[in-house]
């Protein structure tokens, strides 16, 4: 069995909710592009052997020269074009894998503050169980609301977790899941949703409140605060 672990990093969004002309993955936090933080963390994880970055075709030269080469990211083996949806971008990344790995790590390119420890734990758990989902437990009370805007009930928050990335899967499982989604024209918001369709078990790995996804302008301000906090603590 192969011991290769390939990370696929979808970062092909245009950032419509962020506003402006610069894709959100290329905006800076502390003078460093958001995407660079994620790539540097994945680079530092010993078990990850290859990284495939999925970005808009027009931005590939910039990504290669100003992020990957400038930041000394050596594990990137390919840069591929994204698709219209996130799942299409992940599938494009999977199609670029040339040698069958044991696991695929899928991590959003706009989650800059994931820690090396979280990624390492997720890979370890997936190696044992087949699939690992990084998530954090829900803290707020959650209400179920109907289309008319009335509360219909309260959900048990002890059973609810907020999904993050990375999400790590056996390569064969993830390929099967994407093939099923394409065949049945399923649209999901994360890869774990595809794995669920197949009935495979997914283990939870606890993430971090710092592992935010940068999608809106206010997330940049929160990101700067997290970055300042990490600098005071000496990093994660």
C-alpha cells in the first residue's frame, strides 16, 4: 500500500462576497497572501508528500512566482485550473494526481490559520479509519425555522459540529464519491458530504476556533486579530 499523502488545495473562488478585484485567496494578512499561510502549514506536515493547488487559470503564474517560489513551498507538484463549483475544483485536483496515494487531504486555501498539529492529527486518524473531518462543537443554541420565519424547534447542540478543513480521505473513497456525485449530479458544500452519500464512516478530529474561512471583509479583520494573538503566543 502506498504511503503517499497528497494535499489538494481548492483556491479557485473569485471572492464575490469579499468585494474588490483581487481574489480573496491572494489578499494579504500581515503582508503575506492568505493562500501562503495554508501552503506553508501543509508543507510543514511530514506525512504530506505532494501538494496540488487549484486556482483560476489566469492567476497561475502569479501563484507560482509570488507565492509558491517566494515562500519556498517545495512540495507543490502541480497547479491546475479550478471549476465553476468547489467540488469541480477538488475533482480537477484529483485528476492531476499521477501516482495513487493512500490518502488525500482537502484543505481550503482560504483557511490560513490551520495548525500543523490539526493536520497531522487528521492524517493519522484517516490512516486508521479511512476518513477524518476536522470540526468544532457547536456552542450556540440552534433553532429550526420554517419558511415563514417561525421557530419550529430547538436542535440538540451536543450532536452538532461545525465542519472545517482539512478533510482527509482514502484516495479510493474520495474518487468513488466524486464519481457518484458527477453521475447523480449531486451538489454538496464539502467532500465529507459526498462520502456520507456512500455510507462510509467519518471520524471527527477537533479543530480550532482560529481555523476560520476568509470569505467576507469582516473575516479579514478577525484574521488580523488571530494573527496578532498568535504572534504574542509565539505561534501554534
